[in-house]
C-alpha cells in the first residue's frame, strides 16, 4: 500500500506561463544567438540556480520579479535584519517581522505566495561564502546599496573565471537606485566593463542606515540626520523642514551638536548641517520597482536567449519626465580587476613611499583605504600583522629610488578589495 | 483630503501600479478602486503577484484589491466586478467622482470612449499597455500645473541688481583691510558683488559683455587674491561663478508666457489658485518687483565663516519674505475682487510659489482624439523619429497602433493562435502600411522584423515589463496627483530588448 503523500498540486505550467512561453515557443528577429525555441529552453529557465545579493528595497522586488518570470531555484543572501524604517518601502515585510532576518522573511513570503518556487535564504555576509558557493549559480543579480559590497562581489566573480571552463563565466546583473535616479547594467566577466572599470562614476554614498542614525552614530553626519529625520518630525509634526531657512538649520545644529557631544563626535558645523539636510535622498519605491524589473528582464533574456540582452548599461532618471540613457560602457585596459595591463604611476624618484601611498589614496578610480605594498622581492609597507607594520614603517619616509627600480612592478593589497592591484612605478 | 482613483484593468500592470502608488510617500491617496470583470485564471498566476492558486475562479477585482490592501492598511480599497468596457459603454457617469483613472490593457473603441469621458469631465487619464517585451504609457490631462518642479538648484542672486540690504552688506566689507584669515573667508557672493559694482562704475553702469571684458573682469578678481593664503577657495568659487555676475537677471520666456496667460489675466471666481497667484506675481513684476520675479531667497553653499554666511542667508531670505508679502497682498486683493475669502489661499502656498516662480511648469496635454485623428496627428514627429536615431522606439508605437486595429477587428491579439501565425503577420503588415499611408509616411520605414516580433509577442503580459511600466506609471501618477516634479508629456515607449525608453509628444 502506498504511503499517503502530501502533494501540493501545481498549476498547469503551459497555462500558468502562457505569456512567457509565447516567447520561448517561437523564434523571432530579435532573439540572441543560440536561441532554440521549445521544451529545452523552458526546462532550462525553470531549473537554473540564480542568486540575488541583497534583500532590501531592490532585493524584495527582484525576488518577486524572478519568481514571476519562471525562475524556480532562487537563492538570496543578506546580512541585515528588518528595521521599522524598512516597512513602508520593502513590501514583503510586516510589523511582526521586525528584528528577523530580511533574507529569511522575504524568502518565505514569496514561497507562500507563489507555489513551486524555492527560495533559499542565507542570513549573513557575502564574504562568508567561498568560490564553491558562488560557482553553483548561472546568473548573479546584485541589488546592493554599498559600493564596498559591490566591489567585493564583482572582483570575486570575475576572479573565478577560468577560460578553460566556460561554466565559470557568471554574468552579473547589477542594479542601484538613489531617489529618482537608478541604473541597471550587465557585467560579463572579461567581455564587458566590470564594476571596477567604472568606479570613478560613483559618487560618495549619501544615505546612512537608520539603525546607525538611531543608535550608533559615529560621524557628525549621523547626528545631523538623527536631528533632521527623527527629532524634527517628532517636535514639529506639521512643519516641513526647509534647508534654506537659517532658523531651521540652527535648530538642527543645536540638537545635532548636543548629540555629538554625548557620543564624543566632533565636526558638526552649520554648513555641514545644511549640506546633509539638502542632500537627503530618500529611496523611492517606484525607482526600485523599475530598476529591479529591468534587472530581472535582463536575467530572463540571458537565461533563455529569447532576445538580445542590453548593451550594457541603462541609466534612468524620473524627476523631470521619464528619461533613460542606454550605452555601452567601455572596459578599461588597466582595470585592476579585469584589465590586462598594470596601472602606470609616474612619480619623482625623490618622492617618498608615503608620497606614493598618498597618490594612490587620492585616485578615485581605485578607491583604496589602507593599502599594503610589496614588490616581488620584499615588503615595502604592510598594514598587518603588527610586527610587519612596525618593521616596514621606516620605509614610509625613504625615497622611492632607495626601495624600488624605475619601472618595477608593485603589488598593492587593500582591505576594500578581495584581490591585489599591480602598478608599474615610473620615475619622472 | 480624500482622493478617489479608479484603476480599471485586465491584468498585472494594474496590480503593480496600485501597490506602488501606496508606497511612494503621498498624503493624497485616500482610496482606490479596482474595476475588472474577469475571474482569476491560471495564466494570472504566472504574471500577477496579487493572486494565489486558491483564488483561481474568483473575481479578479476582489482578489487583487484584497491582497493589495494588505500592503497598506491606511488606504481604503474597493472593487467592482464589472467589465470596464461595459461600464464605459453603459455607465459613463461612473467615472465622474474619481480624481484619476488608469486604464490598463484597454484598447480600441472602449479606450477612445473612456478618453472622451475623462476629457469632458476634466479627469486625468493614464493609459498603460504591455505587449511582450514592449511597454507603452500615455498621459492625458487638459491642464497640469507644477509649482514645485524640484530643479537641481534654485539660483537667483541678483549680482547685476542688488537690493538695498544686499548692497549695504557687500559695502560693509573692505577687502584691503581684512587680515589674511578673514580675507580668505569672505563669501564669494560679496567678492562678486564688489567686482560688479566697481566694473559698472568704470563702464557707464554696463556689465562685462565681450569676451575681452569678461576676461578682464575675472582678472580684476584674481588681482585681489593674496599670496600668503593657500587655496584661495572663496576666490576660486567667485571665478567659477563669475558668469552669473555678468548674466543679467531676466525672466525666462516660458515663465513670461505663464504670467501673461489668459487664465492669469482673466480672473473669475472659478479660477484655480495657481492662476490667481500667477496673476499676482505678474502684477508684482510690473510694479514693486521692478521687472524681476519675487526673490527665491536661497543661497548656495560656499566657503565662508559661519557668521557671514548666516547673515547672507538672512538678508536674501528677508527680501524673499518681503516679496512674498507683496504678492500675498495682491492675492488677497484679487480674491476680494472675485468675492472669495482671503484665507482661500494659504500664505505658505504663496511663499512656495514665489520661491519657485522661475521654475513653474504648465503642461496642456493633447487629447487622444487629436492624436488619433489624421488631420491633427503628429505625423511629422513620427516621420522624423523613424528617419533619425536607430535607437529610437517610435517603430514600436506604429506597431502598437497596428496591433490595436487588428485586436478591434478580430477580438484577439495577432499571434495568439498558432494556426493563424503566418496570416496574422500579413494582416499586421497591412495595418502598418495603412497607418503609414494615412499619415503620409513611407511604409518601408517599418521593417518586417517589427511585425514579426509583435506577432510573436501576441499581446503577452510579461510580468517584468509590466513591472517596469507599473513603476513608471505609478511615479507619473504621484506627480500628477501631488503637482510635484514634472510629469511626462505625453507618451513613453519602453523597449525591453534594447532596454531604453523614448518620450514623444503625440
Ligand atoms: Zn574592470
């Protein structure tokens, strides 16, 4: 006798996916190379593993979009828990979810709503996972709000590529939003520009996590945001904060200064207060929806070849009408992550090692924090371990000509990058 | 304020719209209604986030509105299980009490009739359609006014015509006598005001106009820099903004035409607030404004000591308040002249108008009739776009028009039935050719590729394309309802293959 089994009957695939199958059952003039209509491509779409990095505003949209596009094996990774301030824009979270892991709550909401889709959450850092983990996915989509995390993902995925093994080529689809502006892009490792190639297009992030503002301020900006975002509406619920009104700014300055003193933070000034207040860019749900859906559209096209993917970057701006600009972002020959040649740096031979490090720290295209430098023969300056740092510190004030030859290659490592950068130092 | 909206629909885009609209911060939307005559089918499960397998066979309007409202308990929701086409045909008065109507996937005669109803009743209508990897949206409003367009920055510093308090403040600085520290913290506005003043003294009150003049003007600023202070940040800022000093303060022509518009000039008790304030500003300009708009009163950030910067801000702001007070008085008189209470328009509204007076927008949308009637159609726009940029999306517009004709004729989308796949392509091609000829355009400008792709798509609603359009439309709806930011005028076509949007005024 057969054991009783509990099976949830799934809707008939042909009826459920009727609209998507119109594209997968028939060829068309705009299909990508390699498209073959029929059962195989549908089976492929329904079976591949896809990773969503981030379960915030973009991530929630992405999970829903992918699940309603026929992807059934979706993984999501996010290290955050749900904060009260997330509830109004991150639509998969309810008040009863506050404090729980975003990835887990988002996954179970989608699985409850859309049967047949499996979402595997991981509550933790992207850095917890190794190549073996990332290697299981066919496509990786990033919906992140931090430059750091994106750099890490980009470099990790691009480094995994082994030209003898085509399976290791993982397309990255990256989305980002800020207010009415957003972008989506496709990164095909070593074929298109990567995130690092375009690092100098990034402006400094201007938003801070609500929990930092509310509980753990570190910067003067955090104190100012606390005063403007939390204190102002509490004190003046009916009055709109005006960044051009000196009295409003003075009030904020006063509150922020008190808070800064309490936390021993310095640097809260009038002009900083005004700057922060006028630059508050709230996340807008519709921009998230547009960018996430654009990323998911590209995932659908890449997975099925039913139409050519975009080439390769779309910028979106929605405050004055509706505007997009789609263009091919160019690869950089000396990109530290995907480039073939080392970055060339010209310095005077009498410059010190410290001068060289300052020069590197100034470069917007590589954005280093605490670089360590070595040649193939020796360590020039190492940030860690401590003993090595102490041993190499005297080098900082030495002339470069005492330490390296003209044209010698120097390897730079930094905590903000999972890989090393090669630079060629030329004396002027 | 309670605002009713009607969202009539056949599918996903609607669901997306609704819930997006609630997410964006918005005081206006009090309630919304979903109108849909269909029952949930299995194909909805592959498109629509607001249905579940358990809801198959139930009223789609009911299921969607319930799951939708779960997202925001503060919005009142309702649904009507009737076919929108049937309501449009039999109960046009149904639409009268909505502030905005969104029509999703509605085409042909029902759409034209709905557009007429909304146009006559002065109700904004937003049309949205998804067709495979393509999306379309069109906004129709008789007149849409925007005070807060949120430009990147509002700059009006009056270098060429400083008002008394500003002139006095600049005169209070004697650059030669300041110690180095104070000299390096003189706000650049003061540096420029002084430079303009001394230039005008030497040049019969004229501003530097030729290239040589301007170079000389900049040199006069450089000459005042001191070598003992590194950086000279305030002087660099003065040089970077020097063009503002020699550009005369004028009123942009688009703003002039708003102020002189007949709506502002002929005030009646029916005139909306926007036009009453516009008239007051117009009169202000001709009288106490001495040819200038009310001062916005904003001061950009700059290198300066806190005290002088705050004083500058206070000076500009005080003048802005004074200007706004003068406009307010004119508004009160205008209101009295038409028998309205002076409290009808709050002071904050007048102040906001004055602050943004240089950045107002008035959009008069073309009606759907004007777009569809051959005599008034924008054939030239279509022709030029077809002949121009290959990245342009106008070919998809022509395709959507052709598909609409086929849909009306056969009551199904071309490509829906496998047995008619080839003949449907021929039918669509004929419709395209007819459209082009009717508009005096060469049919060969539309390649067969577009026809084949449209028949392949067969009117499918792919969730992600609907989501992109839903996001765009919800954003535009918020702009229309709040009168903030600048809405699209009037058509957007999104191509999900290239991933690019194009906007046309059709
Ligand atoms: Zn690169």
